[in-house]
């Protein structure tokens, strides 16, 4: 079974840098990997279109490089997509819309092997990560599922209120704060000040760190990182493929337009 770089970084107490993609283009993914700057790439399946074939191709590209993958899954079909993504070789899962500790436990179970020792619901599946059956159900297979990183979006008011219980759930490795969903859940869509939002985010991150769970911060520029690093954050995801194209065009094409 293929080593999971993100799990290795977490186990060694090292930092990580990720980026997001909303497309499954192997060309875009390979160019990201070629930079040598990214530890893992998150496919934002909650937002982007994809097929099961495209997940397999995504996994194949990752295996050409020292890069692991993560998939952000929808709430409604999270079990199916999470297990198929792991089966394709993307290894790590970010679950959206968790509301409380009970749902956090369900998310962990989705990723872990269905055995008395691990208590999960992931059975022996003859998918590409297991050599299409050559390694299914083996001790190495079970360990690969144990090594899958389980991350949760903390983006609902109820999740923020229950954050201490959520990050106390065994098997939760990372949390990510989602400001837009949080503002909607409290009835103030995009109506919360930057300062107030930072207070809520920092509360989530500090609580996670106090329980040994790593927070991951979403940023668009390195200038945003220093106060988060000072807080204790060492895992970051920077940029999204479609927005990177827009931002580059705003700067470069916009600059050219002004000249003309």
C-alpha cells in the first residue's frame, strides 16, 4: 500500500502546505505536483463535477509524485464518495457540514476498516488502491485505512458550540473553519465582521490544539499566515485552481487593460 505523506507529516509533528482544485484535470494536477511545493492536493468534490473514472485518474497522477490527496465530500453522500475516493488513491477525507460529536464519530467510522479492532464501516473493496483486490482485506489494507487522515469542516453554529466534544472524538486528525457557512448558520450571511469571525475561528483552532488535533487554515496569500502561525497553526491550504486563474487575470490582464 502506498505511504500517506500527510499522515507521515502529522505523525512527525511537521507542517504541511496544500492547495485546492475544483477540477479533476490530470494536467492541472500534474503541474501543481511538478512545483514540488505542495504536500497534498484537495479535490473540492463538494463543489466540482467529477466521475468515478476521474477520481481514479487523479489517484494515478498523485502516485507519480511525493504528494497525497484529500477529497472534500458533500454531507448527503459522504460515505459513498469518501470510500470511493480512498479506493481511487486519494487517501484523506475532509467532511463538510458536521454538526456535533456524534456526526464526527460517524465520519471516522466511514474511513476506518470494518473490524473489531478499528470499529469502522469500510469493508474489503477490490479497488485500485488495493491492487484491484490483490491487497484487499490484508493487514496492510487495514493499516492504510487507519492512516487515512480524517478532517472536519467546523462551519455550523452547533459545531462551534460543540467543538470541545468534537475534537475529543478519537480519530479526528484535523479541523478546518468555514466562515461563510458559519455566518449563514447564525442568520447573518456574510454579515459578520472580520474581527468577530477571527475570534470564532481562533476559538475553534485553540480548542483543537488543546486536544492534540491540528487546525488547518485556508489562506490566499502568505501575508495571511503569520498571525495564524503565532496561534500555533502549522497546516495551511492556499489557493484554488479556478480562483488562481481569476486572480492572475485580474492582475495581469487587468494591468494590460489599463495600459490600453
